[in-house]
């Protein structure tokens, strides 16, 4: 039964994706999100693409700004140009195919999410779909199909927890701040508990930060918001020794391996700082890491991967990502 679920879930999602029936849009979106979290990815992605195509009436329209389109074209051109200067392997082509898939999904999403109501519905669907992932995981544990830390059906512990955090906790926090509906508070508790069973420290930290941010947005009072920020800074400074001790206590074998991968990645980036090693080169490079006990297909760090594969261009991309996020966070503070 457990082996069949990752196949059954996306098949159901595909059927619902093509059923453009009034009144079940939230169900269709939730089913697609559920499939992305628990189904075979080679069936779940087609379910997502089919849903977006149906929502766009098979005639998507680019709704972004011209500057965004130009920036995207320049980024892709830069990636292709730098990759052409590096050794080409089969992995290069598969990674480029994934890149263009991401571009297609971005195009379809921006076309399908036409206004604030569409975005709010998608956030609700993300919460519902992620809750289904968590409920299935907990049910599998209760029935003895799965055991901690591998609690997720069709996903590893870290992969499943990242999914629940990004498509569960964060949307639930946004909806809680916007609607004050206690349903989302209950959902957040569930999104904490299942990653806790999976012993995903990173997911729990991101979830905790999201909840604290939600508390900040519960009030529009500048005085209260300022008091929260000052209190947080003071607590962080006064408890720095405790945080450092906790951090040192959490440096287990897995953490040491990741630190070694990051150090190795930085060395690679310095070796080819201007051109990088090429898009898709991470697989062969990470597997050759001399300072890890196990072989890894990636660096466990997206920023390191960008810097290794694209060199200085990857550093520039990271800079603009940080500036972009900082700008919109700054705008959000004054909503």
C-alpha cells in the first residue's frame, strides 16, 4: 500500500487538474500541492503544469514588468554563456532542462495568479495540501508503515520538512496574519510537529522565524513593532553564549560533513572565480570532495552551488536576490 500511494496521489491530482469545474478550484490546487509533497515527482510536475495550463485556458499571458523580463533573459543568457566555457556533460543538459522548466512554471504561475484573490486561494491551497502531507506522514507512523526520522511518504526527512516549511508554515503564517483565522494557528502547530518527528532542525528554525515574523505583523503600531525588534535584539545579544553552546552541541556528523562541503565549495569557487565550473557541474564536483567521509551529489547549500557553478556571476545573482528580498521586506514593514 505504501509503495502505491506515491503513484496514486499524483494520478488523482492529474485527474482533478483537468476538471475545470466551478466550486472545486481549491480542491484541485490542494490536490496538486499534496502530490508535489508526497507523489512521484515525474507525475506531480505534469499535474502542476496541467493545472496551470487549464487555469490559463491554454493561453498564458506574461503579466510581469518589462524590466523583469529583460533581467530574466540576461540571467539565462549569462548562465548559457558561462556554461559554454566549461566542460559539457549529460548532467549539464538535464540541469539546463530543469532551468527552463522553472522558467515555464514561473511564466504559468504569473499568468494564472491574476489578482490578490487568486494569490490568497493559492496560499490556502498550499496550507491544505501541506496539511495532507503531514496527516499522511503521521498516519503512516501510527500504522507502522514509517518510522522517525523517515516519516514522510514518498519523501526523505529533510526534503519533506523543507516542503512543509516552505509550502505549509510560511503560507499559514501569512494567512494567519491576514485573516486572524485560528485554523491557521492549528495548521502551524502541525507543521512544527511533523518536522520535529523528522528531526529537521533547519525546518524548525525557519518555522520559528516565520512565527515570530507573524507576531510582528499582528499589529500596525510602530511603537509595538519597534519594541518587538528591540526586545529581540537585546535577547539575542544577552543570550549569545547560550546560542553558541547550543550550536556547538548540534554539530554532529551530518553538520561536520556539510561544513566540509561548504569549505570545499568555496575553494572551488576561488579556483574559477570569474567563469565558474558551469551549470550542472555540482554533481561531479561534490562527489569528488576530498574532505568528507561520504559521497554527496550536491553541496547541501544553494548559494555555494551558485558560486561554484557561475563564479562571480553567481555572487552577483545572490547579491540581487538579497537586495530584492530586503526591498520587499522593507516595504512590508510599512503595510
